[in-house]
C-alpha cells in the first residue's frame, strides 16, 4: 500500500488553470475508475471534490474537473480563485480492496 | 442534516488501547459505508479502515490486526477499537460517510478526534 505520488506543491495566478497529477500503479489508479479528489483548508476536514475519476458531487464548481490516463489521474482547476488555495489529496481503490491516498499537493494562488 | 461527531481520543501510552466513537445523525450508519482516516500533525491523509453496508471490513496494512472497525446500529454510531498503539498512530482521526452513488468516496466528514501515543 504505497502512497500515490503527487507533486508537493503547485501554484498559479487568479484566472489561470492548474493541473495536479496523481500517479499510482496498475494495482490501483490504473486498474479501477475509483479515484477521488479532496480539498482541505488548514484546520478543516477534507471536502470531496471529485469521485470516480470524473464525477463532481452536487455543489462542486464546474471549474474542478478530473481525468485519468493509465496509472495517472489528474485534477484540473480552471479560473483559479483565491479560495482555491488549499491542500489537495487524491485517493484510489486498490486491488486488495483497500484505499490509498496521495501525499498531498499544496496549491498556492499567487 | 448529516452530522458526524467523533469522540474518544486522548493521550495513551505505547501498547495501550483506545476506542473512538463517531456519532451519526441525519442518516443511518447501517445504510452507508463508513471509513476512518487519520492525519498526523503536519502530514497528509492516511486511510485506516472501511466498513460497508453488508458488514465487510478492510484495513490498512499498518493497522491490520491491531484496529477493529465496527458499528452499533441501535446507537447509530461507528467505532474504531485501537489496540497495541504505537507512536506512529499519533494523529487526528476522522470518520466519514460514503458518497451515495459511489463505493470509494467520502462526502461527509467529522471534525476529528486527536489521539496522542506517548510515554
């Protein structure tokens, strides 16, 4: 159960788009369409932003989108806003019926 | 309104035990899949365990054999029994409810209960 690999940090200016990658293996990200993305502001609980690779739960802005290619999933945030500054985590279901998170990515809105 | 309130955290010595509780309201724990996720101070999210509606349970390698997830439908409460605690188990422990329409995503989260393992 090795953690999924995410970049430690990404940054962008308001209005720009950024993409956060999440790399796993053929036993997790590459095997199932069960990748989720969570946003976490300091001192707060995580918030589900994307489930099942591409699905946006009700109430989540369409500026957030998810995709997957092979063993790598991605979260794209378009039209960056100051309130998007947060930590982002991916998670995936695995071949052993467990779940695994990525190490997290700190998004800075310049 | 869906609410999750964790309790039971605290300071415990290595080798000790704690039982965390997650009181649910606005839905039934028996009708939802539920999980425990922890976050060590200044670190990322770390998945711990999940229980599905049918009762199946799964654990991270790091806690399997030491932790047990369970639920009490009459109390509408999720539990995490933690035995043989280690220094590395120190973290804020969150419970979360599964997202309807998926089987691996978690939509509602509590605010967490802190566990400190220290001598």
